[in-house]
């Protein structure tokens, strides 16, 4: 199939736009969406120190690549890659992330998350496994990540959240009946800003973008979802989107609306951070070790 914008072969079809795109035009499309989101999320400012949170999925790797190239001519903006150990003691993922950051000539830090003594470090009680009912006061990881960021002069944390994941959070919150203001973003007002440039890009498009930019990695994975309701929500959403291609964008818009007056996409991002934190806790993922020390390349 031919690209809708040139004569090259298309590598992807966008059902929601009706366009077939070649590699070059897909790259342009992804980067245009990402730049638009950065502007909508407050833009980049002189003196910004942006930490790209590298995880096991390649969304974050593609995001580091994108931000490094976007700011290549900006001497007033610093980009750092950061990674959080999974608590298993297996350092292979950290080492892969470190090597990737080094390939992009980017400073790399391993996040250490020391315990705090306040109530925000309380662990998740077993009786509180529903993200919709999880009290914000008990959420600790994001607060400790903020503390780490402040210690290193980081002004923004960039997160490789994609359209599919954000839409699943919006639908998941609706299914769980979580309509309170705190669920839709108000709880994180004091947090260090999170930016998600890829929030309006599908996971498939990010994957193809990463491959065309040479930053794809066959070892990167989409982390297994262990929350059954969240897993069912994703399956239902994917199935419905096959018949109604614009569904995930509709949910993104709904999430922005529910984010609250004047907050929009920032409110939705905070909701997604809160939701992800809740799922991580509810799924009994290994705790982040406290003894992890800073690592530099
Ligand atoms: Zn083309």
C-alpha cells in the first residue's frame, strides 16, 4: 500500500485518520503529536532539567531519543535518563537502560528512593486493593521520586505514557466508578510536573517510530498487567477500538475534561500516575529497595 502523502510504501495504517503512512511520514506524524503535547503540557523552558524515566518498554526509550533530538540545539535544557530498579536485585534491565542512555550521550542515574518518616510512605494494606479506593496519603513512590528529582535539580519528569495506556486508565476509572476529584488529578497538584509527549500516540506507532529511529530493542517488553480488572479493561478497549477506531482519542478527550477546570491534560496525566501507582501497589510488585545508591555513567 502506498503512503497517503508520498509515493513510498506505507508501513502503517491509521484507522482513526484513514491515512496510510510511510516511515518518514509516520516519524513526522509522531513527532508533531509529541511537540503539540509538550506545548499543551506547559512547554519546555530555559533552565529545564528533564529526567526521562526509562522502563522496560520501548515507549520510554523512544521518548529519550525524541527529547534528545528535540533539544539538541538547546544549551539551556538538560536531559537526563533515570531508571528505577524493580527490587528483584536483577541489574540487567538497569544495565541495558544505561547502555542505551550512553549511546545517546545522555547522563544516566539510578533512582534511589530512601524511606521517609511521614505517612506518605505507608505500605499498601491488603484490604485496600482497589485503585479507586486507595487513599492518596498512602502513596509513596511518586513522592520519593520527587524527592530524588529535587536532589538532582530535575524540573520535569518525562514519562513514556502512550494513548492506549491513558485511554485504559480513563475507562478503568469509569468502570470502577471512581469519579471523585482526587481520582481525576487534584491530588498531585504539588508534584513535580510530569510530561507525557506520547500520550496521543498509539503503542503501535511508537513501536514503529522506535524501529525507524534505530532505538527499538527486541528485549523491551510491555509489562504484564497483573490486575485482572485492568487487564479486562485493556482487552475490552482494544476489541471495541477495532470497530470504532477513534475510541481511545475520545477517552483521552474525556479524561482531559474530567481532569478539572484549567487542568485538562495535566490533570489526566496525574490521574494516570496515581492509577499506575495504585496498580503497582495492588499487584504486590516487589518494593523498591532502599539501599540502592545513585549510579552515574
Ligand atoms: Zn510518505
